[in-house]
């Protein structure tokens, strides 16, 4: 089936084994013990944000929908489970017909979240919901971590564009997901062609140091690149001497040279010197792109520099020090029996060490102050207060096993949503200094499990 966000011709294989062994052994025991069919509610949330972060960013929802649709146990997968004696025959028979038939609600992709936010709610039988735990967490934890880092970087960059260029610093498939998440978080393009093909993200790139080094001189390299790609190309000017390279670049390409890229050295100092030199050479329209292991702090330090765009790799695809969002997938309510009309009972984990959870099927809303700025994330069970009715955050993504008509959205819409959500937070949300979540989480009609 076609699974690309924008209708691109890419198919996704079965995601059924993107899971942990114990999900299947739990299933076997539940089937034999009579609890597999109990109506259940699982929720995805995080107990805390990464240290120093003021908000989180929901990303990966579209990929979760793909994963749920493609969670199928075909013959080769069943043969593997049989040969490895992972589960018994009756369980294999049950898996052969597996299709998720429940409901999924979640924060829309690009929205911000806070500790305790019910980012995603999965409802159905215990058996069909428990199998989705690992793949849902795998996607949301990775993509949300990248999007949060991207958001901080795009906030620090202001109106200057950001290029995602971290494919060589992570797993080849994770690189595609990272490009997507970075785009949601505010990046404008990627160097990864697979991400461009899969998600229609704009791709950019010209040359690396190797291209200069393979030529007999820097001038020969610049001439070859300009002859092939035109004067509007970006020339890499720090292979040897930056000052000499800039002079040569303008001589070769003329004052209409598109851009120069600086990939090393004291970027603040070098950028000022390069800008002055370009202007003196008449290349006043030539832009400056900087790369070299940037993160949000380095980008912020260059705010006063004459830089036109940034390229970010390692720090982005590793979440700028926090490669996971630490989300969990917990059972928060289950029916008293397998009867269709059995009422739901809140359940919660009770343990020491901060790993408690809060039971109950939850809603979430964001309360605003008189200026329209967010002042609290309100999470509750039961009736939603009238004053919060139009501020609810969860939207329907899957109904009776089918992805809803509005669940999949173009990436540009997700970017816009994130920009609006971030703009609706208190100003301190975008400060890079360490601090607590920018707004508190308040609980209504809920009790802790520990």
C-alpha cells in the first residue's frame, strides 16, 4: 500500500516484528488466561522532560499510523515465530488474523506537550493494544526527541533557514525519520535524498572538501563546480585558506556567486571577515552558510553574525544530547470483564523510584491566560469543564481500526502547527538556559498510582 504522507510511491513492509519478545508472551498468557479480550486503554506520556527542556514536541504521529496499518503477521513472520518457539500454536493462529480494530486518539503532530500529557491514547482489547507498545514508543520517542532539538535550533535561528544534514551520523533509516521530524520542528531542507523522496522535503547540497582536494588547485575545483552548477552554487571556502578561497570564488563565479560555506574555525569571527571581504569584492548578494557541529547554543551565539543559513548534523539527529523523549506506554484503564458492556476500571502502576503512573482514561486541555498565552496543561478524567471544552488537545486518529480522513496531514501543516503552538507559550519557553517546564501540569479528578 502507499504509505507516504504526500502520496509518494513508497511502501512499508510489515511492522509486526518491530516489537519486544515479551509482548507476544504476554499475549499468549492473556489468551489462555481469559483476559485478552478485556477492553483496555493504554496511554503514551512522559513523566519528565529531558533536563533543562521547557517543552516537548509531538512528532512521528504520521509514521505511527503507517506502522499500525502495516502491523500484519504474514507467513514468513509466523514461520519465524514458530521455528524459534516464541509462542504456541493457538497464539500463532490468533496472530495470523491480527488487525487493529480499536481507536487511537492523540495530540496532533507538531503540538507541544509537558510531563503527564496523554500524548496518545490507544483503546481496544488488551491483546490488540499491547502488541503495539514497542513500535509506537520507538517512533514517538525518536521523532519527538529530534523535533524538540529542531524546535530549539529553529527558535535560536530566527528567520534564518536551517538545513538538516545528519544522515551520516545515524542509522540510514533513522536518518529519514530524523529529516521528517526536523522539518516538523522548523528546519527548511535536508541533505538526505531518501527523505526528499519519501516525504517531499526540499533537498540541498553542492560539494564537500573531497571535491576540492581531488583537483590540482582550488581554482580548478571552483571552476568545475561553477561550470556545472552555475554561479548560484555554494562554494566551500575553508579547505585551505579562507581569505584566498573567497577571493578565488568571486573571481571564478563573479559577484553573482550564490553562497559560500564555512565548515571550520571560529565561525563568528570568520563569518564577519568573509562578509566584509565579499562586500569589498562586490559580491554583496552572496550568502554565507555555516556548518561545523552546530547545536542550538552555537546557533544562538551566531545571532549577531552575518550568517544567512545553518547546516546541522550530529547534534540534531542525536536530539542535541537527549536522543529519546523518555515516553512510556501504560495501561491506565481496563474493563472488569471481557463482556462488551463491562465498565472501565482505572488501573495504575505502584512502585518506588518515581515510576508511578496515574490511572484513568484521560482528556487534556491547555488553559490560557487573559492574553491568550498558555498557563497550564490540564489533564483530567470524566467531564471536561465547560471553560476548557474548546481547548481540548486530543484528536481522533483511528476509529474502529481505520485511519480517520483528517489524521494524515501534509508536513507543511505540521510545521505551521508547531510554530503556532510554540508561539502560544510564555516567552521563557525558548530561553536556552536550564529551567523547569514552562507551564505546569494540573490534574483534575485523578489520583496517582503510587
